[in-house]
């Protein structure tokens, strides 16, 4: 979708350089963003084909009609904003004028946002109490040992799911106080400067450090990806779990403890850590050391939510 460099003619050396240049251009966006944009533009292209319209280049009228039809179908305003970005990216990649900046298109999106609202549908937070209940449901099997470590580490490090599945043995340093984890690349560190977070020891039953050590030992993992699929005969694979698998495991254990599985996802662990830390009175700055939020406004929202009833102005008035 981002073919900026022509590859048709030229010497082998020039073709190789063009391919290398194109690779770096593609890497200007994260894998997740590229994947989402490709999916969004595919949806737009299919819609255009079904309505006898041209997707590339697209007329502003076509884009506006697409937005309206999508909104009518129940697509969230935030998703439509991303789909507009995908359409813009596809046009810019071909050196075409983008239709997304047209006043009719921007007005349509603004109207949709005002009508439908912009509040995202957030997954529920898996707070410390919920995570403990989930861990209690982990079976005494190889898969159970993995899931126990996955849930506890995911919560204790406020990990994003992509960060969690990207961890390797080389990223771990077990120390007397617990565990130091190096996060090579993340949503807020796309250039890979790297960040190190601390995971302290927990209680005997819910220690993320001990759970991780146990999983690595029983799975025989000495190098490479930490969290892997377990196949038939308790065979541990070589490749890392997908980020979708993390979400599925969280949903599974949410259901096991009697919660609505659809209300939870991988992000629930991260949100649960921040929520629990706020309820425990942790400062925003100490929370950010672990969660790595770039904006303290996001963390302040968790603190406000946790403290809604503390020192309430209307307490004892009625």
C-alpha cells in the first residue's frame, strides 16, 4: 500500500537499493498500524467495488458516502477516523491528491462524531483481585504454568500485549529484588531506544517472578521467545504466542471466574495494574515508571476514577 519507489527498471544494484528504500519507508509505521491500514483500505475498496465507485483515486464524494454508510452500519467514529487515515496513506503512497482533506469529508466525519459520540468502548480492568482469582483457575498443567506466568507478569508490568509476546529470555535479568525486564520496542518507543522496568516479588501464591521462573524451567526455555504455544503431548513450540492469543487467554480466565468474557481483553491486565495502583495511592509518576504512559493525563484519569468517592464534597450532606 506504500509503493513509493518504482521497481520496474534499472540495474540490479538500483533495484536492490529501491527495495531497501521501500522497506525503510514501510517501517515508518508500526506493524500493527500497517496491518490496520491494509485492512481498512481493503474494506474501503470492497465498498467502492460494490457501489461502482473508484477507490484509487477516490473522489471526496465517494469517501463521504462511505463514511455515512459505515456509520449507519454501527462502525465507531474512532474506527472511521483510522479508515480515513488509511485512505489518505494509500493515496499519498501513489502520489495522488488525497480526498480526505476535502471539506465535505471532514464535515461528514465531524457530524458523525457529534451524533455518535467519540467515547471508545473500553474493556474492563482486571484489577489485582480479579487477576488473583484468574490465577487460581490456572490448571496444574504445562499450559496452566504458562498462563499463570502470563497473567501475573502481564499485570505486574502493565504490559501491552505486543510487548508481552515480544519478550525473550535475553530481555530478563533476575535480581535479588525481583526481575528487571528490558522492553526493546513499544507503542511509545517505536525507534527501539529500549526501556527497563522492575517487577518486584509478590506474595507466595501470586509472585510474578517465581511464576515466570517456574514456567521457563518446566518448559525448558533457555533462549528465544518466553511465551509460546503448547501443542499435543505437551510439546512447547519455538515461536512466540500471537498477541491475539494473549487476549484469548485473558477472556478465557475471565469467564472461568464468572465474569463476562467479552468485557475483557489483553489490555485489561494493563488497565488493571494502573487502576489497582491508583486505588492503593501510588503517585502518577511511580505508576508511569511501570506503565510507560507518555501522557500523565491518561494516568490522572485512572486516579480520578479510583478516588471518585474519597473526600467527596457531598459526603454527609444528606
